[in-house]
């Protein structure tokens, strides 16, 4: 076997069957990666849209609750009591959890802090 400058292996009879097989595999892998990238982008766009809808609905709920409390003062007391007796703790911006992720690269260990709201 001899090597040419394009790093292709040339068999004695001149056929490049092995190279063709790997080129097909490479093309398939590249297409699969492209498909995953496009799918990921579509999912990111959909997630962003859903998050915006959640934010809008939260603001609408707060606005309607304030209007209801203006017209029904008794409801305001019930809401305050329900908020105090709520079994679910309300996370504040200062109550973010920090986790450690370890990344291994170049034979060194790196620690990355990630905040989870």
C-alpha cells in the first residue's frame, strides 16, 4: 500500500473501497449532526415561546388578582392567609442552589459552578 498527499490509502489494484465506505459513514454522521442541530434549534425556539407564555400568564394572573382584591377586600385577606399557610416555600432570588459540575479536559480537572434558580 502507498500513501498519496491527500492522506488516502491506495490499494495495489487502485480501488478505494475502504475510503469510500468511511466517506459514506462520515457523510451520514455529518447529516445526523445537522439534523440534531436543526431539531435542537427548533426545540429552543419552542421552549422560548412557552416561557414567554408562562411569563405573560403570570403577569395576567397577578393583575387580575389585584383587581379582584380592590373590589373584594375579603378576598385579599384570604389570599394573604393562603400565602402564609402555603406548604410550598417560595424561592427568592437569593435562594438559588449551586451545584458543581466537573469537566475533564487536557488531563486536568475543572470545577464549574452552576446556579439553579
